[in-house]
C-alpha cells in the first residue's frame, strides 16, 4: 500500500560535487560525528541530491556551481523506493521534504550496527538525522527512520525481528515526545498486538 498511490518514486539527482557541503552541514551544523556520516556515504544511502521532479531544474552539468539552497542531504531508504531530503541552506517549507512518490511503508533509512559492538537492538526514529544521532551514541544498535510518525513501519520492523532473527533481538520505538510522537507510539503498540 503506497502513501502516494498515483505517484511513482522519482530518484533524486545525485550531486557528487556538492558532497563536501553535505558533510559540512551534517558534521558542523547538525553535530554528527564524521565517522557516522562517512559510513552512510560509503553505503550509498546518503548523498547530495536535488529533487528530480522539480520543473525548474538547474544546470546539472556543473553542479559544483549550484547554490547551496538548491542542495539537500538525501537519505535513501533500504527499499530504494523513498528518500528523505534535508535542505542544507534552507529555512522554508522545503527544508525538509520527501522525494516524489516516496513509499513510507516499504522500509526506512537504515544504519547497520557496528559488528564489534552489536547489541542486537533495532531502534525506530521519526527522521534520518535522529537515527544517525542515536547511532553515534550507541554504535552497536541498528537504527531506522520512519520518515515521520509512520508507526506501521516501526511495528513491521519489530514483528520482522520477532519472526526471522535467530538471536534474541530487541526493538525500541523512539518517536519524539510531542503530541504526534506520543499518539503514534500508542498506535504502534496497539498495531503490534494485532500482528
């Protein structure tokens, strides 16, 4: 079931020339450790991007000359069918968007546990930056983003863990402590009981 039934996922443009600006934004402005950011860049799930479906497409032949307000830190989900995009120099409503056609129920942005610290724990967060911040503190835990308060994705992760893992693994739902986050957490627990 897609949240954008009439839309097909449109992969954002990858702007390799702007990658240093993404690292600067995440490491300096958002205070993420460089090793966490580089780990996700190496995995191919974090890159500098531009929404491919926008009508006013800049001259992508020279992306290094694009102004930073047209560049997003792009977090591709494990399904390859959704992407969270954070504007690195924006303060408008487009500072935080999803790529067109992103399906929030197929799987979120994922950070794998560091093998030598593996705690066999999966934690679900609302946003990719939240999940990376947590992973910096607990590198032995798998973290995933639900692209908002998508409690069904968190519940799916928890039920999949119970079904397929041979090792006893825990799941935590780590949504924000605000009205939307609390409401989604309650729905998460109720939905999990039905699975």
